[in-house]
């Protein structure tokens, strides 16, 4: 059997595929962060909490209302997105134009409140969410057996990331959004409702986090703390890609997932810190990030 550094090649390929699954979650979550920061200038530290709320929305919908996975993919992001819209109208709108530190502190407080409420309601232990019947089974790749659901996660995440990038970078709506962030009074003078655009943008970024939570629910245990550990890694991904860069968020998320997966095979002890080591190296070499603007 072919080996690399004494490790069987199938094991390396298998771990890379699992890393790509994790990278898909990183890409989808960092995409929402990049949208919110790039267009609104808000460092949304509550992003992990919205990811957790998306997973719990799917779980509660199934347990109490009988809402299946496919409906949850639409309804959970919509519900959490509407919550984000309400928070933006009540709190965040007062912080636009101020130092981003104020937004970071406020959203950090939101995250703590959300985690506390869910922990008191459901406890700290994880809840299982079943894989939908249509996505049960495996795909034989030759070098590994890939669960069908994990393949679906990769395809769904890449599709959503591609559509979001196209809407922001290649459509008139995206051009208006970018113009509104550069010169809101001028855009409003053309009869465009800038506050509505801002509110919708934040809601869309939050909905992307909730969608990632629904996709993750059958893979990980649904718990109040599922977002708090992941959001630190996702922030590192966004910094590496470039704060506010849509393309940077997606590319760096996928690549770092692969690097993390490879590290788990070659040097498992470093798998938890490799992302932060890369972040430090990138910031030394290019402080704006790989795809960021100086």
C-alpha cells in the first residue's frame, strides 16, 4: 500500500475529505461574517450564537411541530434572520459610524444572552438530530467511504457561497449595497431606502449562519455551546481571507479546512492550533489578509 511519511494514502485522502466538510462549514459561516462586516462594518461576535440558534430551530421544529429537515432548511434561517433584523433595528443601528469595538462588545453580549437562555431551557448536554432519509447511506470513493449527508453538506455550502458571491459582486443589487456602504446619503438621494438595505443585509448574514447550523445539526450534537468554540476559528478564517472579502472568506474557509484535516493525520497535536498559526503568519506578511484591501 502506498504511504506518505508512513501513513497510508487512503487515510490521508479520507481525512482530506472530512477536512473539506469542515471547510464547508467554515466557508458558510465566514461568508455571513464577511457580508456583515464588509457591508455594515459590524464585527458580529454573535455569529456563533446565530449558528447555534439555527440548529436549535431545526431541532425544536422537528420535536414540537413535526417540521422535517427540508422545511427546516428554509424556515430556520428565515426565523433566525427575522430575529437578526429585530436586533439590528433595536440595537445595532445606533452603532453605525462608531468604532467597530462597540459593535463587537454588543454582539458578544447578545451571544452570551442567547447561550444562557438556551442552556437554561435545554441544558448543556447535546441533542441529536436525525439525518433525513433521503441522505442516509454512503458513497464509495475507492479510497474511503463518504457518508452521503457529508457530501450533501459540501455541495449545499458551495452552492450557497457561489450564489451569495454572485449576488453581491455581479448584480445591480450588490452594486447598490456596496454604494450604500460607501456613500449612504448619495444613494438615498436616488430614492433608495438605505435603512431597509442595511437591515436586510444584516438579516441575510444572520440567516447564512443559521443555515450552517441546520446543515450541521445531523453531523454534530445540537447544544447551546456549539457556536462558541467554532466562532473563534471562523473569525481567524475571516481575518486570513481579509475582513469583508466575500471571496476570501469562502476560499480561506475551504483551504483551511483541508489543511486542518491533513494536520490531523500528519501531526494531530497541532490540529487545534494550525489555523491560528497560519493567521499569525498571514498577518505578519499581509496585515489586510490574503484577499483584503489595505
